[in-house]
């Protein structure tokens, strides 16, 4: 099986299936197709499937012309019909892994997708999970479902592995194609073949590890590392505020050291799919072993509290202007979870807005990338533009996302008071009406 699959990879005879056409799946499908592999995208959302099949892109990290060219050439197509899994040789599962209402891993999308794959899985197929999850998922959950549903044997009839997604929306340097990949599979042959499949597509290095669990834990480490360091900086930010010290200036000074320090900056909280969620997966799994991840859980508590802390700071700023928080008018600038993208998954700015509403604040938002967002089934519409008159009509402007296409000089010139949680106005002067997190 190994030699046959390696031969098919070399000759671009592999048919690729990508399950989940979101921020991870669609860029991966496009790169597989660009590398010469016929690719089929699978998704339960018909709207996404229809958009792909008409060559209409909806993901920022995909080049519109690339998608249309591949679709027109017949190299890339999409479907909601999982029976086409029987026609593919390589399957990448790229579905969401959110948290449930109790902050525990929700792997229902992974389970459902794997169950569908198992119905149509054929011999000599490679299956790879890319969705971020807890260590053990591939071997403890995916493998039994595939074997029981298909009647096939892992390692003998099909190969199974884990290769964590590494997608950073809006990153101008590292995309799916040139970001190094980690691969861990069940057995050496599976690791070799799956790694070869990625090497045939990507420019970045493909690093092989000894098991899926290593690769799963590696992904958790990446994001937990960032979560803990951001938590440290956020906690010190609260202390620095009491001491009258700028944490932003502290970090800028510390990063002049050429070794042993990496700069992390404070903010209103954590956003995106990975950093705010992944540590919960590890903490949940650790309890199975009677282990308490105290450092991780402390950082999560600090970061989770930041939206509330920002609202507390906003109240103090308004007090200094002889205005109460209740019934004040506040404009929130930015609801995306990071600058210059239209992604608001787990955005701390939305948490800030929710906390302001609890305090009976009259809140509006403006985001040049996101005209509206959905929360709990309700559409929240933002301002369509900002002007000197609009800015001047609010008691406080809170900057929660550092978008580059906002006229901050105009904001400064017209705002009564500004609370800059991202230090995006560091070069704007004068600064008498600006307070920084």
C-alpha cells in the first residue's frame, strides 16, 4: 500500500477530499488543487458549496482568481454529498472544534464528519485530522469510528494521522502554502506517506513526529504558550496601571534584548478560534489523569477577565470627565478579533460590548471590515461610517481592534475621551484625551 500511494503522489494521481470549507479547509483545498491534485471539497453548508462551485471566494487567505481558475478548470469542486468520499485517496478533516456551554470540548463536528467518512471509506486511503483537539483524539475517537463504520483495519487497509492546522488569518507573510507542517500518524508507513502528500503541495518544511498524540499536543503547546504569555502581560498591565507605568513602553524596552525574550502585548482579551479555546482542551483532558493545569487555568482566568477590566477602566475614564458609565454613549472601534480581517470569532470586542450593555451603556460600534455580526442568532449592525460629528457625539471612544484603515487623527481631534486598548494611537498627538490600556 505504501509504495502504491507514494507512486500516485509522485504522479499527481491522488484525488483529494477536504471536509470543511472554512478558514482552514478552503485554503488547503486550493493549495492541493494548485499542486495538480484533483480536489473535492465537502461541506454541510450548501451556501459554501455553491459559492465554491461558482468560483466565488469568501476566505481572505484565498486569492479570488486562483479559486475561479481551479473551478473553471475542473480541478476543484465542492459537494454536500459525502458518498463521493469513495472516490478520494486522501481525506483532510478540517471542521470546527469549539467549546460547549460548559467550556468543555465540543467534538461533535469531528465525530459527525468521521462517521460520514467511515460509510464510504475505501482501501488504500489516507485520512488526516487537521482540526485542533485534545491529545488522543485521533487514536481514541477517529480510529474506532473509521474501523467500525468501514470494516477496514487501520494500518492495513488505510492510513490515519493528525496534522494540525496552522492558519493565521490576515498574515501577509505566512499562508497555508509556506507554513511548516507537523505530521504524526499511526505507524511509520502512514507517517511517511502522509508527510509525502504534504511535501508534494507545500513549500514549508514537513516535520514528522512519532505519533498523532505528539502532533496533537504540539498544537496545544503552540497556543497555550501564547495564552500564558499574553495572560502574564495582561496581569502586569493591570499592575502597571496602578503604578502609573506604561506596560506598552515596558514591553518595547524588554524586546530590545536579542535573546531570551519574545514580545507579547496586552489587549481587551483573546480572540480567534485557537488561543482562547485550545488551553481548555488540554485542561479538560488533564483531568482524566487527575492533573491540575494551574498555570494554564490562571492565564485563562486573567485573559477571560480582560473585557470586564476594560469596562471598569472605561467607567473610571468617564468619571474623570464627570460622567457616569450608566446611560453614557460609547463608540467601540473594531469588533474583529485582530487587525485588518473580517473575522470576529471569539472576539473580545464583542465581550466588551456585552459588558457595556450590562452596565446600561448606549453602545454603537464601527468596524470598516465588519458591518454587522451575529450573536445568539441576533444580527448586530454597526455604523456605516464615522465622521468628526459622529465621533464628537459620544462620551467615550473605545478602540478594541487596531485596524489600519481608520483615521485615528480625526478620531483624536474630535473625541471627548478615548480609551485605546491596542495602543494603535501611540504616534497621535496631542494625547490629553487619550488613555491607553
